[in-house]
C-alpha cells in the first residue's frame, strides 16, 4: 500500500523489480513480481521475469509453474519455452528440456538461446557432432549484440572483451585456450569447442572532419562518379554506400574504375 492506503503503482513495482534483477537480487525481485501478479495474475512480463528469477535461485519447479502459466496464455512464447527447458534440464528432465528447446525454435526459428541450450544439452549427452551443429546455428541466428547480452544476463555465456587469443593447448583435441588482455594479463579457459569469427570495428578517424555526409559510418556517393558530397573527394569499397550496395572485392573494382574515370574527367586530363 502506498500513501493514504492507495494501491502501489504497478509500473513503479515493475521498475523496482527489474532494478532488483539488474542488481542480481532475484529473491527481492520475486516478492515484487508476486505483488504485480496479485493485482493481475496474467501479467505476461511479471510471469516471465518471475520465472527467470526463480531459475536464478534454483527453484526450478516453481519456475516451471510460472512458465506454464505464460505458455498457456501464449503457446508460441519462445522465451518462456526456452526458460522452461532450462528449468527442466536443471531438474534432470532432459527429454522435456529438449522438447522445450525444439518448441521454442519452432515458435521462433531465429531464437538463438534455444539453439545454444540445445547444443549444451547435446554436448552433455556426448552427442558432440549434433551439439556443434546446434551451437553454430545459435551463432548464425544471433546476429545482434543485444541477444548475446541477453544470454549473458541469463548466466549462459560470459563475454570477455579486450582480449586476443594467445595460445591453444591440448593433446588430441583443443582442451584449453589462453587469452591475453590488453593490460598483458593472461587468462586460461577450458574449452569444448573453439569457433573463430571476424569482428570488424569501423573507426573513421580524421575522415570524420572532412565534412563528408555520413550514413551509419558509411559515406553516401553518387553512383555515376563515386564522388561524395565534397567535390573532388571520392569514396569506393566498403566505406561507401548507395542503394543496393554489396560489400565485395568485385564491387570495389567496379567502383574504383568509375571513380578513377570521373576523377580524371574532373582534372580535364585527356588520355
Ligand atoms: C570474412 C570476410 C570474408 C569475405 N569474403 C569475400 C569474398 O569471398 N569475396 C569478395 O569479393 N569479398 C569478400 N569480402 C568482402 C571484401 O573483403 C571487402 O569487400 C573488401 O576487402 C573491401 O575492400 P576495401 O579496400 O574497401 O576495405 P578494406 O579491405 O576493409 O580496407 C580498408 C583499409 O583501411 C584501413 N583503415 C580503416 N580505417 C582507417 C583510418 N581511419 N585511417 C587509415 N586507414 C584506415 C583498414 O585498416 C584497412 O586496411 C569478405 C569480407 C569479410 C569480412
């Protein structure tokens, strides 16, 4: 109850509950979600987050009850199905867990956490080939950083940045890798699989001060000449953008030829 016996504002309680989740205080969050559910037993958001909090405090059966209510409301809720799977797996019910992950993938074929969890489950069952297929699917479905951060929030992955691969160790298979932080400290990690991917960061540096128009860190160009908005400055390759742009070496050659021709024309040089 708030001031003068009025009901506490639902959104205030939700805000406080989510703050507790962020501060990694799931027990406090659960009692706040219960307050919301007392007012509205079908509050989807509260049901989901209460379930996540219950999983965090290892009350898996209660979490399953929570996710079941949610799935009753929306049988295609991939997040609820996935987290029900996690609770099932933790309770030792591997078959049900696997079915939950499959249902989540069926509901949302781009839902990476379920591919990931299925991969982990298969790995534990010694089905390494299938585990790898599932983990690769998780990575390709997971194109956005936010989704990876969600996995981290669920305690399923750890993100370590500012590290470079320093060494790979193992006898018949890779057993450990060591990664080196920018400050020189080395961290050894036990591994089942090592998957290599490129990470590209666009840093324009001084080009930013050239008065060029920018579109999401790319430079828009005129496709006849590949000239930018600044006369005499041309942009080709991955840095330039125009409708239908494809980032390929081949495109870069085509763009280069047109830019060079236009530049020469601009200089009034006759070859
Ligand atoms: C994993 C991967 C696979 C690919 N496979 C193919 C393929 O099979 N076939 C194909 O056609 N294309 C492929 N591509 C695309 C192709 O590599 C690019 O389209 C092409 O390399 C673009 O050439 P670029 O010269 O425009 O840019 P880049 O090759 O990226 O060169 C830009 C250079 O500028 C430097 N630079 C960046 N910022 C600054 C700055 N501020 N100051 C000074 N220098 C700077 C960078 O260090 C870099 O050396 C692939 C790309 C990736 C990532």
